[in-house]
C-alpha cells in the first residue's frame, strides 16, 4: 500500500501542518522504502548520496530543526549523567513517548538506555492494575529485573514533567508491582531540570507540553489500565501509532536527520523557530504561553524544594 494523497495530507494537517505538502508527498513514497526500518548511524552512512541530498533538500525545515534539538539534548543529557555517575555507568529508563527519541539518541551515543511504554500516570495509580505480570515479563525481556538491579549500577527514570507527579507515579508503579531491589538504585529525574536553561529561555517547554516529540517515539501509548498490550506498543513496527505509512515516513525522516547530523558530529543548538512559530500561531496566544510557562517554573521550583528538604 502506498501513501495516498488523502492519508498523507490528513496526517500532515493534524500532526505537522507543513505548507509545502506536495513536495513531501511526492518524495514520500520514493524515500519510505529506501530508508531502512532499523535506523542508526551505520544505516544512514550506507544510504546513497543522491538519496541523502534529496532528503536534505526537500525535508521540512521543522523536522530538521527538531532533529538537531533532539541530538543536542541527548548529548547534553548523556554528558550530565556521565559526569554524575561515570561514563555509561548507569541505565536510563525513558517513561512513555515524550523523551523516547532523546533516549534513543542517547543510546546511540553509548548510554545504556531503555524506552518503555507507560501512560496515564498524572493522576496517580489506580487501586487495581491488571496484567502487571505481562508487564514484568516485558521488562525482563529488555533487561530490567531484580538481577539487573542487584549491583551498584544506578537506574534513572526520565521523562518530561510539569509537576513531577507522572515520574513519581512511574517509580511507585515499578517498585510496587514489577521490581524487587534496593530503592536507592532507582531514582527519577525530570528532563526539564537537565535542560532548564533551554526550556525556559528558548521555549522548549512548549515543544514537550504540546507533544511534538511524541511523533518520533519508538514506542506507542500504553495506558496503565491496559498493560496487556505492552509487547505490541513497545515495538515501533506494531504500535498503533505507526500503522499508517505517513506516520512511519515522518519518523524515518526525523531519524535520518538525527543520524545524518550525528555522523557529521554536529551537536550544536538550533532554536526551532519554524516549529515554535507554528505553535504560537495555531495553538497558544503569547499570553497563554507565558502563563503556562510561569506555572511550569513554579511547579518545578516546588518539586526541587521538596527534593532538598
């Protein structure tokens, strides 16, 4: 099945809103099958030069900016934990889809990173959680179990948060339902804190609060009440979010630019002007943005104060 005009344009309109849709549609079917399903730096090196030039030329600037930000953020996150625990002497566990692409890139940089699907955590844990046994089997299959947590290696849950509730809830879920270990070996850290200068000075907060990076996640959404679907949603080839060829193409295009810059050793910061301009225009007024940002900063300060008490 090819990407037809209606499906692709509908996906773009609802998720990306590019202005020059025709160019992207025309090259979409050509490029989709030529970009390998397993995308890493080695695979991108093997892509032919004409295809690379085509992708560099016709790709939306917004995707290229987001890819550059993702690479910069992943490098900064890894550098932070390297300095804290020793180079690659820790395991990152990305919760859900918000920071999955950053964790995926950190893994390419050499970090031990796991990306697990888990959603619906903002309001705490329900009294009864079905299918935790299936989730435990999934965690075991990716190397998160009591044996992996038996040593001194630090395990760090990471996510994007406003209040910190979702991360704390994720840690509680794992501790209560899935894992048995020394609790000091599992901590949770909001990515906001690691990238706070970029978040609050360059409006990255908006990119995460409006879920722009979720489009490129390697896992799908998994509600806490529906854990039986974990093996399906943990695989980008079977997740509901990537059933359409348009969605697969957008993710492939994004990762192409991540690893194209990765191979060029270009870890510089690039402000996503195109994406932010679109978000300002179509989603939030300047007043609403300011109020939301101020609330985010206030919540983060409260969260940090609690940690230091």
